[in-house]
C-alpha cells in the first residue's frame, strides 16, 4: 500500500494518482506564467485595462509594504526582548508541575548534517552548543557525514571527534552510505540515516524516553545564540500540546556578514526579515532551515522523506497531514546564525546565490504534496485551515515569481506595447507619475528594513572603518533589482522546472569565509 505522506514527486505514483499529482506539479508555474503572459498580451490589446491593473497593484503593494513593515517592527521588538532574558535562569525558576516533566530530564538531540564543509565551518557550530549555557551532558550531538564526501569528510569528522568526544552527553558520527536506491542525494536522506542510527545506538539502547527528547536539525554552519536551548526547553514545557508543534528560530546570516558581497547580504537580510514577519503571523508559519521538534513526532512519521529536496519544510507538512491538521509551528523569536552565500569571487558568489535562491524556490514542490494529500485525507484534515494553508502556499510562491516583475517590468508594457492609441491618452501620461509616487512612498518599507538591518548587525570587526557601516545601509538601494534577479527569476525557474518534470537535486551551497569578496 502506498504511503501518500512519503510521496516526493509524481513518478512515485501510478495511474490516476500520478496524473493528478503531475497536474498539481504544473499548477504553480501555470498560474505564474499565465499571469505574466496575460498582462503582456493585454498590454498590447487592452493597454488601458492593464494600466488600471498596474495602478491597483501598486496601491496593493504599498498597503502590503506598510502591513509587513508593522509586522517586522513588532517581530524586531520581540526578538530584542527575548535576547534580553536570561533563559537559563527563567528555565531554572520554572515551578514544578504535575503535568510536565522537569527540565533536567529533557535531552536535546542535535543533528548536524555535513557533506564537504571544512573544519573551519564545522567547529564553530559545535562550539556554540558548548557555549549555549544549557548543560552539555543533556545533549546528544550527531555529526552526520556523507560517504560521498570522501577522505576529507572522514578527516574532518575524526578531528571533530578528537576535540569534542566526552564534552557532551553523547557525541556520535554517522556516515550516510552513497547510492541507496530511491534516495535523493541530499540533506533529508542524511538526516534520516543519522536519526535511525542514533535511535539504534543510543536512544533505544539506553531506553531513553521518547517524550523527553527534543530534536534540533541544524545546517552545518548554524551557530546558536547562547540561551537557545534553554528557551527551546522552556517553550516546550509551557506551551499547550507541545508534542504537536515544531519550534522555529529566526535565521540570521551573521557568520560572515561583514565579509560577504553587498548583493548577498541584501538577499540574506531579506530572507531574515521575511522569516521575522512570518513569526508574527503564526498561522502562516512553516518550518524553515534550522529548526527543532519532538522526537515523538519525528518517530511517529518515520523520520524525514529521502526522495525530495525541501526536507526542512516538508517535515512540517508531513506532520500536519499525519496528525489530521493538529500540528503547528511555535515561533521562538530568537536568532540562530548562518553563513551568507559567499565564494572566492563576486561572480562565483552571484552564481551560487542564484542557485541557492532557486533551491529555496524549489519549496514549491510542497504545493502539489499538500493539495494531493488534502484530496486523499479530506475527511481527516480541517477544511477551513487546510484550504487556507493551500492558498497561503500558492499565493506565496506566485508572489515570489511574479510581483517584482509586475512592478519592475510589466508596469512599463502598456506604454511600450500599447502604441499611439494608448500613448495619446491622459492615462498614459499619468501612469508613470502615479506609479513613481506610489513606489516612492513604499520606499518607507525599504528605510525600515535598512534601519532594522543595521540595528541587528553583529559588532563590526575592528579592521573595518565607518565606510563599511555606510555600505551596510546603502546596500538596500539595490533591493528592487535584487528581488528580480535573485527572487523572481530563480523562483520562476524552479516552478517551470517542476512543471516540466525537470526535478532539481539537492544543491549544497559552497561556504567560504575569506576576505576576498568584501
């Protein structure tokens, strides 16, 4: 019998199910391309109608900018408030209760998947666990390596073992075999292998209580801020129904922020701000990148799927469908730091950044998954909430691919394609003025982003002068271009690839921390 919750793509199905799933894979690209091509078509045949649409869309965009800016400010205030709290003390002061375990009984399983990253990247991530302030003897750390990483990966793993073994409750190195049939070469398969290994070698062997284990899966460059595990434990012990939740920190890209090129910094900060805003809109929040969840939930669903790319978000949708809609994401309003995309040259960085954004855009593969499983489990899933989540996902990926192009490119098409019959009208003369005015007002959102970006920056290295700080603010002027080149284009390509069945494999973002591209 097919486990529909383990589906990665249409090829995993047959018959009518396969046709339905393929249709759903085509849907996001169809909607995005239909929108763009229809606007181009009508810019020639009905330029007045498109002009009115552009004005209405610009008004919508302005209101959206104000709406999201308010969420960003609120999220920033929550982030600063949480950073000011001594979470270890707050956790220690948590009064005992009959309906919850002691925080001293909680174990943290931290899985760190790695492929070919250097010890320079791996070591700070593990050190941050020791510096967190939570008792390391309550931590099980798994460095999950890949066989295909070769001798260098083995060497780095052994160096990590020599330095850190004995400093945690458990420190385990796993090696994910290459070439397992049915698996995609990627992080999800590696994580699933590591989880099964730690289950066999540690959890079941020591008869640890599944209900007292929290799992954090971190990208290998993730550096936790001190207090993270105390906050996570406190949240788990105090929220309602904690086993039906994942726990999401805010990804910030501070590890190499001062060294990275300006366009990479803007793209990274934009992603951070989106995640901050989503933390305020909890009903729209899904897991992303580094996050935490319970071992109970992970065990119930049979661990991560090994046949798809976007495992960090798929795990949420899998749990949501498995538990009949009784699953959510709890925002932590607390940062974990990762690397800004950076390579040895600006050109290499730009290419890698595009590929990274395309991989993130590949999260669109969750749209057919969610719709298909809703059709299969419609009697088990809550109708209103599930339809709302489907709309949020469709709208989000559609906006990702089209909004910047509508504002930056389509907005000019009525004047370029409409010909004399449009250009002699009053509307033609007013369209650029109205659009420019609305977009100028919308720049308030950009200013807010620049200010908050500056406020949350880590301390500037001493060898940088005041001009570097000025550059950190001025970089936001490239945002309108950045959201097209590193937003709409890779997002639209990801959807188009999915529609044509040209499935992406997992692409590991190269990590460099040199000063050459600063």
